[in-house]
């Protein structure tokens, strides 16, 4: 059943991402887009993508950080695969089942774009990297919106509905910011604002997806009793 592997895969990938970012941050040599002399990694002055570059902004070798970060991004593909099986939990109602399938397809395509971030280090494939990064979050908007409807039509408790609703708000607000906010390349203050917002959205999204797995497990247990 779903709890046998799907939920475990999602939990593993999300936990691995957090650990990988911590390890990659520790080994990052230094530098940011406005200051190549900065020592080490800064929560407020560096982007997550800086961890995936083959070289740091200081011009030093960034192999260890890039391996951990890029691998963590590549693993998001398996979250997408896992979501393709989640609609099974909602097959009791045809409309809800169809909405879940469409929502999972958006999650799946979005996960491919997240994996694409790992395949395209910013300092080697900048344009492709930006393309994958921007559209990955954009695809999460329809995915989370559809799953919000699915959850509202299901037996899931209000706490899981709240989680997916907040996730929808987070990613929608971030997509708007990415498209209309000030470019971090313009000045240091814009960079700091953008770097902080990126991390907050990334980890809130990770926490949301991780939390939803407990709702999926709950439905799976209920179905197993029927």
C-alpha cells in the first residue's frame, strides 16, 4: 500500500534535502554575487543555488557542496514519482480521484524541474538553471490548488487542509515575488531580501510536503480497514 513506500520516499527525500543543505553550507568556501571575499556560506547573503555551483563565488573549488546539494535536488524526481500513486487514496470518489490525478501530474512535472536545478549548476548552465528554478515553483501552484480541493472533498482533518492551503499561499506569493520583485543582481539589499525569502519558502515547502505524508498515511490506514 501507499504507506509501504510512497510516504517513506517523500519523507526520506525531504529529510535528506535538509541534511544536504546543512552539509553543503558547511563546506561552501565563500563569496556571493556581490562580494567574492565573503568567508563561508551566509544564510542572508547566499542563495541555495550557490551550493550547487562547481565553483564558489570566491573562485574556489566547490565539489563537496555541489555533490550534496545537486544530489538532494535530483532526488526530488522520486517525490514526483511518489505523488503519481497518491491519487489511489482518493479513488472512492470519481471527481476527487480525477482532481488528484491532475494535481499529481503537476507535482510530477514540477519535481522534474526541481531535479533539473540539480542537473544544471548555475555557473555552467545559468539560463537553464534559472528556467528550471522559476518554473518548478510555478508548477506547484496548480498542484497545491488542486490538492486543496481534493483535501476539502476528503475525510482529512482540518490541519492537513490548513497545511496544503498555506503551501498554496507560500508558493503563489513566491512566484509573484520572483516575477515582479527586485532583481538580486541590482544591489546588495535586494540580494539579501531575495536570499532570505528563498530559504523561508524552500523550508516551509519542505515542511508542508513532509507533513502531508502523515495525512496520506492516515487515509491509507482507514482504507485498509474497509
